[in-house]
């Protein structure tokens, strides 16, 4: 009889005992933690990274960075911007403060014009996104074409001008081709990307400005 009582009491204690089944896993009410690896992975520090933009890019609106937390989860953070950009130059991301902030930069408007092509009746000069044409001939029409992106300019003159081609490496106005037609000659100015264009009259010719 005493043996039966001992067995019953033992069973009752086992049923009512509030113990964790496995002490190596969290019990009810404890917050789960993400598991991380103990493997030592060597990741090189950020020095400088660059991204190039397509030629139709004009305004940088937002920059978003994705990063990994200590627990391995991927997060992101953005900064809103509204800045004009030159697509020829890459966008850099860096954690270095070695940039010389006192370096004086020459404004685009102060850059000198350089001659990039010339024929008997017209000379072509470039400065950044500006194309200046010195000529006494009247432009009767001008328009843009694509593939490749180019400006077509027709000058009024009866002439037997021979075909002319001039390539300009490292210049926005990459190639100038000139040919003769009945009653006018045509200049085709190839560009290094996508632009809009405006034309203005000067005292000694014309000036085209790209945007």
C-alpha cells in the first residue's frame, strides 16, 4: 500500500512539474534571436565605388543604399535629392575624406572654345555643351535626329563643296560631316549621347546649346 502511494505521488509531481523540455531553446515568452554564423568572413572595407548613368540622365532625384545588419538582415536607407548632373561623370560613393574641397574649378562658362572643324565657308568651335559656328551663310533649317543622335544644319549657298568629315575624340560633338546639295550645304554634327538643343544668332554666326 505504501508503495502504491509513493508511485502515485511521484506521477503527480511529474505531471505538475513546470520545466523546460530543452534548456537550449527559448521558453514561452522569450524573444527569438536570429542565428548568426561563427565563421570569420573577411569583407574588404569600402574605399570608393562608382556607378555610371545613361546619357539621357539629367536630374538626380534620390539615392538608396542597401546594407546588411549585424544579424544578417538587409535594410535600406534613402536620401531625397534634386540636383542637375552631368551624365559624363560617374556617381561616387565613398567613406574617404581625402577629397580636396578647396580645389578651384573653372566654371563651364569660362572654358575656352576650341576649333573642331573648318571648311571654306564655316568654322566650328566647341566649349563643353556649346557649339559655335562662325559663318556668313544663313541657316535655313536645323533639326535633331537619333541613332546616332545628331544635329542637322542646312546653310544656304550654291557651291560645289566637296564632302568633308572630321572626328573629334573626347568631345561631345564627336563627328562633323559636311556635304553639298542643290542650293545649300548640310552639316551633320554627331553627339556622344541624348540631348535637347537650342539655337541662337550671334554677330558672326550661330551658337547651339545642348541640355
